[in-house]
């Protein structure tokens, strides 16, 4: 029923009531009230709803429209109106039900078809939306925008052939529009046809040689194929077509960094910033690269510059990240007071708050200010109570502060919550190890291996412990080699392999097996050299191990150089004293001192 019909019926009902009043009470008393038919009642309900709608009372209006629809269930116009008004008040599911009923009553209503499709999309019922829109696409009745919407629906339901067909239609209709080519390329990507996808993107570049999205799509393809050289080549093409493109330069720097070509990464970012001085993200990344390259003064200057410039950039999203890295740089450079000042400025709502507080705790611990260290660590845990590694760090700090009992209680509580987590047992073992309970720690490490026989850290810990004592060298080597298989690029585990080979060489040498000893010691040198290359930064213990291995092979100048490097890496004082003794003895030996002074 049309809205005008509802109005006419409602007007008729009003006239009937007025006539009864005009004839006086006799007419009213002599006649029983004539029943009003359903259609008239529906019209009255509709008019009342319309009045409320005009007054902005949409929910109340919708309830009157519902009453009208109940009285006149075959009215498509009422169903359409209800779909609209429920949609306006955010009741999408109710709107959808009425839209479906309206379309059922008038299946030829193309406007309702599109409205119903939109509601299906809003409720993530993409297949139903596709079924409604496909006939329009076949009839050529969808606009380019409509086709693009249908393309995205096909992608949502992973119907990539359908998506390709629609994208091809977009190209046919608008051969000079890039959107169709990008759509077709992405559909081919999803169909695992990277070569065909790249060919389509290349067609787009012929139309627009400086179209960034097409270059980025090809670069993405190369990245998905782990083709770093290919991605770099595409970036070079993009920069040739679009000199100074910030996104291309930033990505090139990231790729160089991933290839451990830090100098090239820094040079690329410096050239980017020369062209885009206000690119604070690139400025921040350059500061991080300077830090990683141990160029502390440049890192500090760059990060401070970003902080100053961010003052004119409201809600700069990286501000607290920059402050955290500034604190890290200061800490690494030995400027602990400046580090604390930078870290204190990170507010509790920042994602970096807990990290900042734990770094502050480390600084206080190094100063033997354990009360402050524990206070900061507890603040970190309180800010992120679900972060188990933070609680493990707190346990370690408790142990080192002398509260071994509290440390173990905390770890026991964590293990009670997650008894099947072998890493927690491993961390508990480390606590016992740091406290000097060697028998207990080995017992716990074996428990770790019961839960996870391939736990590389536990294998390494047990193997290294035996190697350090010169016992069970066969078992130690077997365990460590398994750990190396699991983590071949771990410098610390590779050091353990070198160390067990070194100990084996000494044992063979002591038993007169000179040839076998020399082979073992030679292999030890190779593994220890490799371990130092695997580390981002040299470790004093590992570098000392390398010096020991060089010395065992009579490579005294190399041994002396390694010991001096180890001493410069700020080892613990007890270790530093031992290294100084080694250096003194080697210097005497190289100067031709008496054999009694030789190591």
C-alpha cells in the first residue's frame, strides 16, 4: 500500500468520527461503533509513526510502523520504510529483515535489491550480497564504483576467479583507469599467480610510468617471494621514475639493514632526510641505525632533534618510542643519569613504559641501589601484569638483590599457573645457577628436557656446564651439537661448541694424543671465530675463549690481541683480573722471558 493511500484512509476515519460528533449524542447512542477495517487501522498507525518521525522520535515511530506492517503484511512500501528507519537508528538486523521482506514482495524493485545488498555487506553476509549484485553486473547495470564493490566482495569470499572476471570487466569498460589493473593484479596474487600479477602491474605502469601503487605492488610480490635482490631492483626502478620517493628510500634502507649492510642503510636514510627534512619517521630510524653502529653522539643528536621537532606535530605517535631509544643510547654510552632522565619522561599509558622502567631498574641494579631497582621493576610489572617475561626479570632481580627465597616463590607461582611451559623451568634453573646451586640447576634443566627434548637453551646449559668442568665431554658435545642444529646462528651456543672442542683438545693433549688434540683445538678455533661473528656485539667471555684457543695453537699474537679486546669489553672484575694475568704472561713470553712465566 502506498503512503498516499494510508493518508486517505486515515483522513476518512477522521471524517467519520467528526460526522458522529456533529449529529449529536443520539446518533452515537442509537448505533454501535462501526468496526474500522485493518487497512484503515494500518493507515492510522502509519500516520502516527510519520508524525513521530517528523518530530525526530525514530524508535517510537518505528514501533508504529511495525504495527502498520502487522496489520498490512503485504505492503512492500511499509517494509521498505521500516528497513530505512531501523537502519537509521542502528538496528541493522531488524532493517535487514524488513528489506528482505520488501524484496520478496517486489522482486523487481532494483533500488531495493541494491539496498538489500548493502545491508548484507553491513552484516558481513557477503555471499548473499554477491548473489544480488551478480545479475546487475551481467546486465551491465553496475557503475564502475559498483563493479569495484563487487570485486571486493568476491575477494572477501575468496572467489578469486570471480574477482578476476569483474576486474577484467573494469579494464574493458575503462581501459585508461588504473584501478582495474591494480584490482586484477591483486586477484591474481591471491590466486598464487605472481608472474601474471606482475605482468598486469607492468601494464599499469605503461599507462602511468610514475604510479607509486603499481611499483609498490611489484615490490610486494618480490618481498613475498623472499627475493630481496628483486625488490631492490624494483625500488631502483621506482626511484628512477620518481626521484627522491620517501617510501622507496625508506624501504631500501630497511632492506640494506636486513642484509647487515648498516653503512648502506645509513647512507640511504641520510639521502632521504636531505630531501625530506620533515620526515620524522626516517629521522628516528636513522637515529636507531646510528645507535646500532655504536655512533652514539650522532644517535643522540638525531633522536633529540626528532623530539624537538615533534613538538610541532600534534600527537606524534613515535614520541615515547624515540624517548625510549634515547634512553637506550645514553645507557649504552655509559651516560646513566641522562638515560634515567629520558626514561622517566615516558608516561604510564605508553606501550614502552614497562620497558623503560625495567631499563631504569637495570641502571639502579648496576649502581647496587637494589631498593630503587626493585621499585622500578615492580612498577613495570604492575603496568603490564600479564607480561610473564617481566615477572621473570623481577625474579632474577630479587635473586641478585639477595632475596633468593622471594625469587623462587615468584617463579614457583608462575610455574603453577603454566606448568607445561618449559621456558619457566629453564628460568627457574637460571636462578639456582646464579645462586651457585649447580646440582639443583642441572636437575631442573633435565626436567626442561623432559618437557621439551629440543629445548636448545637447556641442551646448551647442560653441555656447557660439563665442558666447563672438563667432564662427560662426549655427552656435552652431543648435547651442544644438537643445540647448534636447532639454533645454528646463535653465537652463544656456537661458543659452547668451540669450548667443548677446546676442552677435548686439552684432554687429548694431556694424554699424549697430540695429532687428535691439534685437530680438536683447530676446530675449536674455527667455531669460536664463528661465534664472535654471529654476535651483534662481542662478548668478553667468548672473546676470552677465543684467546685461550689461539694460545693453545701457539698463535700468541692473536691470543694477545683477543685478550686485550676481551678486557676492553668491560667484563666482571674477577674475570678482568684473570684476563690481565693472561695478557701479562703472554707479553712476557713474546718478549722472550723465562719459560716459567709462560702460560
